[in-house]
C-alpha cells in the first residue's frame, strides 16, 4: 500500500492549488484524478476575481495566468457593472480565462513541484482511524494517508462517505451551455427576458459559437442533447440558428448547497465539494482556490507536528462564513437575471443603487474577495484582513510584500526600530523582515487606516497580529498560528 502524508481526491483548480501549497511546505502530497490528464474538452467556468489573482501573486505565479487572460471590469449587480479600477490593489479587475487554460497552467506549475498524481482513477471510499486514512481507489489499489481532502466536486464521494450534510436549496432553473457551429448569423451580446439570461459569442476560430441559454422548464441531468439545445434556442430566439457539430453541451442550474462541516476527523472538504451554487458572478474557482490557500499551510503544520490538530478547525471557522456569504450574493444575482414584469422594477431599483459609490465599493469588495475579514477579535482594522502588497525598502533592496510570501512562509514585518522584535523561538518558522514604508495604508472598502509599526502575516496573506508601538500580544499570536516553542 503506497503512503502519503496527504491524499487529495480531485485534480481540478482547487485540488491542484492545495497540492501546490502542501508541496511548498515540503509535505508529501498526492492527487487522485479520474481523468487521464489535465485536458478539458469544454471551457467550463472562466476567470479569477481580484483577491484570487493576489493569492497567485503571493506565490509568484500570477503572471503565468495574466499572460493568457483578459483583464476586464466584469463584476456586476443587476444590470450595473461595478467598476473597481479605483480599488487599492495591483489587480483591480477580473481576469477572464477559461478553465481549460487555468488547469493547463496550474498543471504545468505543480509539475515543477514534488506532487504525485495518480491519473485515470478516482477515490471510491475510505476508512479512517486514529492515525490515518485508508483510501480506496477505483483501480483496485489503496493508499494510506494521514489526511484525505475531498476536492472532487459537487457530487463529492468524499463528502458523502464522510456523512457530512450538504444543506441548501434545490434548483429552480437551469441553463444549457455549449460550443457548437451554426448556419445562421447569431446576435451579439447578452439578452435578458422573463425566462432568464442568454448569451451567444463567436469564438476565435470564427465558426464556433459559445452559447448560454436559460431553459423554459427546469432540465434534468447534465448531459443534454443537441435537440434540447435547439428547442431552448427556438423558444428564446425563434430560431436555433442551424446549430450542428457540437464540441460539447452541458447543463447547469442554480442549486445552492453548502457542507455543514468542512472537516470530519482526518477528512476535509474544499471547493465544490464544500459548496455549490449558480455560476452567476463567477465565484466558483476563486472560492475553491482561496479554500486551498487557507487550508494548505494549516494542514502542513499539523502534519509536520508544528501545530496541534485543533488548528484545522480554524479552516471551517474562517472559510464557511465566506462561502455562505458568497452563496447568498450568488442567489441574489441569479434572481436578478430574470426580467419579467414583476422582477424588472426590482432589477432597475437595485441596479441604480449599485451604481452609487458606497454600494458599488461594498458589493465589489464582497464579490472580488478583497473585503474578507476573518474574526481574530478586536484590534487594528488590519487584523484578520488581507495584507496590502506594499512597496518596501529592506536591507536587501526594494521588495513587495507578496514577494516575501512566494515560499508560503509567514512573515513578521517590522517597520519600527530594526531588530526590535525578538522571535528567536520561532526563527525557523517565521521570516523576520526589517523594512521601511513611507506610503499610506489603504484597505479596500474601508479606506485609509493608521500605520502600524509591525504586522504578522500568515502564509495565506492575512494579518494575524498588528504592532502599534509595542510587541503586546505577539507571542500569543505566534503560538496560536505557528505552534508553541
């Protein structure tokens, strides 16, 4: 029986991001992926929101994705586009990039890291005990792991086998999404009506059209036929545009569910295994990647014996509320896509409000992930929020904060008297950087905040402690997040 410290079920963006985080922490990690390789025929979801781009920047790989994507102002609420170009971040935009490209880039990245991938098989079950998990694989073999993480999608085998409830709401509407060829010219842009939202877009080859069309009746199953696509198009547009030669056709719905717990002993959930929702708003991949970055360093520290197992409970405590809020807003967005005579006035009023400056900032902060605030108690506004990517001056020369996080290690950034903060007992775990910063400290949505004299930044880029002239509370924060001495 092969053994690994951590086995990840599912090699999509969430699973690959988690594997990268664990590999950077020098933890033996393996992915079990049912596909024969990281090649997607269909485009599926597309893009990253601002905070997720920052997360990739923290690991030094954002440029790989930026080189192949399109930077756009894509956040919207109702019919109003939420321009976030004035937000204090290096990435005040959404990156449009199809999932097949995202997975290809991620697969190339983790190929540079010590990550084992078992292609062409899936996890079929598991049995956990006090010291680990026996993982059953569809090829008849077994793997032994200290921890198993389910990143295996909305129908997660891991979640079901763990007996974790998937609470929420059944689907109320469905839509077909496809890439097909046509014999007639198709209208451009997005159309809203009493059924929902519909869009037709000619792809780069000039002959294939990517289509999204809401169905009149709730469809069943996710492998629809060309005939169903033809009927849905005819209902909405009065013609099917002569659709033929489909590359792929799929169905999605507005079903919304969330796991009531993200952990059951030595088994954890991340990404779509932990939460599903309408693709409206493009939250899916970003939520999953951020789940992985929150969990990865914590799981690594527990595996390596640095931190107690109770640290894993903070993963649920922090990420469950974030996903719950995202699901709430996704349901609201999906409702606002239906423009019948009763809903249209609501859409118009909400859209007008969303165009006002303060609502725009608040909504964009939520949907971009830039306003995430983990509850670490009372204190400076930075506490529990993402660390800004400041331009620092250090003894080694200029440096950005995110550059200090490339190795997924925590950082104590001292902006006061050099050498003033003694963290000798944690010196092998936490980087101490003495630096100068002359600019203002500005947070998305909140605005300018008082300048601290030091900050303790977790590997996921969130501030765990703020110094305001003294080291009060620093040792407690170091112990809480990075183990006792």
